[in-house]
């Protein structure tokens, strides 16, 4: 069973090779023989990349809406109890 460090080492080697191939490709586009080589790198490796756009933060509900929601909830319970009991 592979350890995490071994997997990371293999993945880093693949990424480094892909970077080398891509640099050569930028210098001479005909150089890249295997066109699918760059897609062979695990995309999960780049999941924590800093190039992703930051997600917009959710706005918190204002306290007045919380109060209105709680009052409405208790009114619904009261109406339910009055009707069915």
C-alpha cells in the first residue's frame, strides 16, 4: 500500500514533467507529441489552486428577519393547536 508521500512524489513528478512539456510546447507547438499528456495529470491535485476565483461570502440574515421568522413559527404552532385541539 502506497503512503501519502509516495503518491504525492509521483504526482509531483507527473506535474513537473507536464510543466516541462508545456514549456517546450510554448516554445515550439509541434514539439508536444502526446497531445493528451497534459490531461493525464490528476485534476484533484489542482483543486486547492490559488488561481480559482474566490467565492462570494453568504450574507447573514438580519436580526429583524430572524425575529419575524420565529414569531411566524410560533403563530403557526398556535394556530395548529387551536384548530386541532
